[in-house]
């Protein structure tokens, strides 16, 4: 079994276009955590713990370079089924903070939802690769969505909506990358638009009119036209049921807080209000590491995780945030460039899916810090404090670097 997983490469190739931004993010993370960590005890100090995590991630990077990449293709479905079982098992675990997200065996604990993102990408990549000449068929498109939807539903039931929504961040880019007709991409996102527009009868009417026109002129098969209209009407009708029955009160409150930012300023809106104050007070150049008043006086909540970009905005200013955005652009551009050069379809699709996990985290995390999106609890890749998510991101970078051997 070891031989199926590992192989000895002739040499290790380093793609600096993806590695240099990660190194920069890690340095910024340690700088910020050093300024926000108050405890001198190494056990409780986030700076020291993050430093250890970074050292572990370096070992992980090296290990992945010796892995046999074809293993993930050959056993994609096996690992997928294993993680489905684990996600079902999680639902029977004791609740911590009102949610069941961890499998606990004695002193050890494991959160399968983080790793499940990569497992689903491998399974979806294998399915698309094996059916590359038939992906225009509706039934295969539906199977692709089922591969993603099943783990999404299990994680949503934990409940963990922030992690669950990530599963739909990579399916459309992967389908697009596979060369599927763009009309199918439109059909895929139309139910989401139907759900959002259904809360206003005027917008829903306009949207359904557009949908009828597009379906009539751009879809050839009559049954697909009819099915598309029925599905969108169905999603529009059940939207109130989704709101009342499926969303938890705290999730509803976060959405309402986004729509009414001036209400409940000391309650649901407190986090985002403090975040925007911190970012705005930083100006162009910031107040300096460890000098941010919102941060140091503890007005800003979750400053080491969800709102670490607010700390950076206050202490490093607009230029600090601009530097981070530029580094993320270089990372994503370099990864997509690698994916475009790889001849192996499975590897190429997997890279696109994995890099869009990082892209989606960046967009949502920064968006919720400035009230573009509701607070979802998604950390900022490579910068937010945290072990399991940081290691998952490093695994992604390691896989992209290793896949580039297949130029």
C-alpha cells in the first residue's frame, strides 16, 4: 500500500509563483498574531502555536512531493465513500457549542468537513475525467451536482453553513474548465438566482421573464426547457420554507444584519461595525503592528481568525491590504497557469477546484469584514490562526506544486 501512495521523484521542483505568496502570508500572520496574542504561556499564545503549525506544514509540503499523484485518481471514489461515512458519524457525536463537527476518540479529535472539500474535488475530477466526452448529457451533469450536494447536506446539518457553502464554490469553475457548454453553467446557477429574487415579487417576475426568453432561444431540447422552468419555479416557491425551516435563527440574523446594518449595533452587527471602524481608522499606512486601538483594546472580536484582515487594515493600512490582495492574485494566477499547462485532465481539474476553495475563502472573508457578505466564520487562507484549515491550504499548495511535475 505504501508503494501505491509514495514514489521517489528524480528531483523536487519548486514553483516560486505559488510558494513566495504563501511565505509572505505566513510572515504577515506571525507578525499580526505576535501583536494580538496577550498570553506569555506558549501553550495559550497563538503566535507560538501558529509558528509550530507552519513548521508542521513545511514537513507536510515535503511529504506531498514524494506522493504518487495517481493514487488520488485511482482511489477517489473509495476515499469519497469513507468521508461520507465519517460525515454521517459526525451527526451522532456530542454537540460542542451547539454543533456536531468533530469525531472524538478519547483525547483525539478530527473534523472531517475540512478534508472533505478536497475529497469531493478528487471524486468530481475523476467523474468528469472518466466522462469527458459525455458531459453534455443532463443526467451526468446532475450526477456531478449530487457528488457535491450529498456532503454539502451532511455538513449543513451539523450545522456548519459556512463550510458547507464552500462545496459549491468549485463545481462551476470545474465544469467550465472541463469545456462544458456555457448554457449548462447558466442552468446550474439559475435556481440560486430564483431563490434570491423570490423574496421580492417584482424582481422574481423580471427574473422569470428573462429565464423564459433564455430557455426558449438558447436551449434546444424541449424537455430540458420545461425541466429548467419547473425547477426554477419550484425553488422560488420553496424559498420561504427554506428560510423558516432550514436556516437556523443565528443564520437568519446574520442575513438580516447585512440588510439592516444600523439595527442592533451592539448585537448581531457589533462584529462587522467594529471591523469597519478598525479598517477605516488604519488609513493608508496603518498605525503600526501592535498599535491598533480597536485591536489592542479588544473591541474587535475574533481578531485572530475571522476578522484578522481588519487587524491588518488597522495596523498596516490600505497598503497592507493591497499587498495581500496582490499576493493572492499572483498565487491564483500562477495556479491557473499551472493547471492550463498540465496534460493530465484529472490533475488540471483538481487544481482548478482547489484554488477556487482558496479564492472563495478570500472573497467571503474580506467581504464579510466590510459588510458585503454576512458573517459566515470562514477564515482567511494562510493568515488566520488555525491548525486544520492552515494545513489544508498548505496541502493544496503542495498538491499544485507536485502536479506541476506533469508539464
